[in-house]
C-alpha cells in the first residue's frame, strides 16, 4: 500500500480507504463483530490507515466498533466520519448541515469513536436548506477548537463545493480537502463537472459504490436477478442492473478473464487509473471479499483494455462540454492554433473535452 497526500493538505492516507458501513449487523446484512475485526486487521496488515464511517452507519455500531479497534493505536490511524443525516426521527434539527446538527453529531461521534478528535469530517450530503457560509464557518470553528482536523464534502453539487471553498479562501476559513462521490464504470456522470471542479480546487476524490452496487462483479449477469421478489431489490435492479450496465459488466468480465483477474479487481483498477487523486473506498462483508479488492493494487490495465472499458461505459458529457469540444469552435477560440498549444495545463475541463 502506498500513501497519498489528502487534497492540498499534508495528511498522508493510504491509496485505498476502508469503508466500514458493513461493520455491524443492525441493518440485517452487515458483518458480525468478529468478522468486522478481521476486515480491520487484514486492511491494516496490507498497510491501510484510512477508515471511512458515518454517524448513522448501522445505527452507530460502525463508529463504536471502529473506535474499539483503533483504541490501542489511535494516533496511527486516519478516522473519517460524517454528519448530516438525522439522529432522531421527527426532530427536524437532529439532521442537516446547520450548526446545531453539526455540534450534536460531532459530540456523539467523538464518544462512539472513543477519541477527542476526528481526522476528517465529511458533510454527508447537500441539504438544500443551510447556507453554505453557515456550514463552512461552523466547520472552521470546530477545526479551530481541535475537535476536527480536516473537512470534506460528499454528495453535493459542484457549484456548492466551489462556493464553499471560494468563501473559505477569501475569509481565511478551513477549506474542503476532499470530495466523496459515487463514481464507477456504471456511474461516470461526475466526469461532467464534479471531477473537473475537484481538480481545480485540488480536492482528493474518494469514490463510493465503485462496483456499482455489485453490478460490476458480474453477479447480476446470470439472468436470475430478474426473479427477485424483494421490492427494494427489484427497484435497485431496475436502476443499476439496466441493460446498459449489464453490458458494461459483461465487458469487465471479458477483460478480467483475459487478464486472469476478477471483475472487482478490474473495475477498481480502472477507477484508480482515472487519476492519482482518486482514492477508492472499498468495503466488504467478508474477509475474502476484502482481500480480493486489495489485490487490485497489483493490476495494471493494458491500453487496449482501458479503451474497451471506456468505450463500453462512455457517457455524453452534454452542454457546455460537448459544445466547447466542437472542433471549429475550439479552433476559433484559439485563433486557429489549438493543435500548436501545449496541453500540460488546462483549467477546469474534462480531459476528453480538452485533449480530443
């Protein structure tokens, strides 16, 4: 395991983050305490130091288990948790991105994690009510108080993150150093605006659902998935296990077979190849699954494999990206010398738009 600098900070985190939403059986499908401990130990043995949880994962069990596991060497590990989702039903102020929600959530997470500081606190989701200035200033107050060290934001629009970090820069507040998003071969829409925005602001990107909810493992390509009786599973299948996504999964399986790797390893290797700033969050319910995912570190996809995966999963970037990539317009904007300009620094554009 190698280590990366987290955003524009000096914090060093492992190139794969361990997601601990599976720690605990409270939701009916997670790992037992003993299996969760095995997952923790195997990840640490591989050199990992970066853990991701949230105040609401498995009703708090995830934070509590993680706090127990790191207690003996707390300062060795980078603990990331989140706030936004409500802690109590029917209480509108028990969640959201405002000061009251932040304060009570952080105090609860500190108790659960058995620590007096959180390395990285994520805003879990954009709540559409709280002014971003309130959120970013409230987070800065907790950084100054020493309760959190760094801040990140998850599941938010690019314009909101941009506004937050611009405010932080001009007012001397703590900026976001990382962005957590859904990103995979079956969900490439972040390439339109979120990834370019992250690179302009120097944010590390930590993708979740990097296997597309399991679709990219190939397990839904056997035809039996359509027989699912559970209503929630049927809804998932309609959304994720679409004909398009199953086609992508089939291409992944073909590449994996040719390389002698698993589909999960190929999917993760593709994601890691999207940039040194991309740090996938891997999660598992069983130690064997985790070890399989960790093996992606040894996978280097050849150019032909990358091309096939890209062609199978490519999306339409839409306006304004497709408009700005138009050859005649691009040439006109560059006074007819576009091909003579070195492309070592292009601001805010997706590579496909900028270079092709």
